[in-house]
C-alpha cells in the first residue's frame, strides 16, 4: 500500500465525518443518541470486528509478528508515559497537567484507528491492530485514570471490557483453529461491518458541536498535539524496526500510534470536575490535523 491510498482512505473517512456534521446540523442526532451509539460501537460492534479478525489460518510467522508488536506497543507506552511526565509534570495548573499528559499518551485507537485499519488492510490488519487496542485499554484504565482520579486500578472493569474478552476469545479461535458456525459467523461479520461508517458519523456529530476560536490553542495544547500526532509515532517507527516488526504488523501498529488524541480525555476531565475546554481543543484539533500527520508518519515509516 502506498501513501496515496492511505490519503484517499483518510479523505473518505473525513467525508463520513462530514455526514455526521450534517446530521448534527439537521438535528437528526441528539446528545443521548450519540451516547447510545457510542456504547453500541464500543461494546457490541468493536468486539464483533475483533472476533472476525481472528478468523484466519494459524501461522507461526503471524504469531511471531503479533508477539513482537505486543512488545513494541507496551515499550512505546512506557516511553510515552515517562516523556509526558517529564514534559508536563511541572505544570502548576492541575487540570491542564492531566489533560496534556493523557492527551499526548493516548490515541483514538478504537474510534479512528480500527476503522482506518479495517478499511486499508481488512481482517489481517485488524488482527494486529487489536494489540494496540488491548494496550490502550490496559494503560488508559490504569495509568490514564490515575492521572484524573488517583484511584487504585480497577482490574475487574478492565478484564470484563467486551473488547478484551473479544481479544481473548479471538485468540483462542485462532490458536486452536476453531470455526464459528455459519449463521453466527455471518451475524458477527454484518455487525462488525458497520464500524467504520458509524464511528466516523459519531465523531463528526461530536465535532459539529465545537466552536473553534483562536483561544483554543495554547503552547501546552500545541505541544500535546505535536507529541501525540508526530513525535511519539516517529519514536514508535524506530522502536518497532529495532525489535523486528515488519509488514502489515508494522504499518498497522504505526497507524494506530499516529491516531489523534483520545476522546476519553474529555470524559475523564468532566468526571474530575475540571474545565473541559482544553481537552476539547486537544481532541478536536488533533483529529483535524491527523488528515496530514497520519500520511506523514506512514511515509516516514516507509522510507526510514
């Protein structure tokens, strides 16, 4: 796959986002509807997509690349956490400190990454993308949550997350070459197939509610976006190449790492009773800029 194909796919996804903006302006989707669709995507559609991705022939090479990707992704998260702490840990504004650290570390891997990977590489790509998705859930709901709440890790909520359960079930299907009966298999495929358009429409609907002003961008938010969209993904390129991740596994993991600021930063800020404006700024501007930064990161990964 070349950069041109990637750019075309991202433009297509932004076109779907514009449909979401239109739906918002026509008042066809209200806040509660958006929240309900988000839950459907996270807890029903995404797990089906994941299970479907594991329905492929067992391969030692595929397992090797899968395990190497796990090592690379977890090492990258550790590096990101350390760097974000060093860069933003000194900020006196607690709200901005939490948003900048979380926003720079955690990408919108589920809502933006999985649909993009599914469109570009199909089930083979999603197979490797679940590594990044699993790591996101583990780190975001442990270290990420602690930034805002300072609470002990709720491992029960992590382990019972439908996406984690789907990854475990899918891995068992793959390792033991278990075939799902035809009718349930078709149902899973049909449900998983709506992930890309529905995710983009929901994101577009959310962006339509944001009023963009020059006050949205300060140097801390700008640095957050720079780290999230460019610097951390570029570090990921060198790290993955160093440990031997190649092919679809490499490009899938890099694209997932290059996705914009995770929307959860807004939810966590609201739950901590903080000012959500900087979080909304980081998420929305990072999402718009990824139209340029994801292809740039992909191109760098191809030539380095």
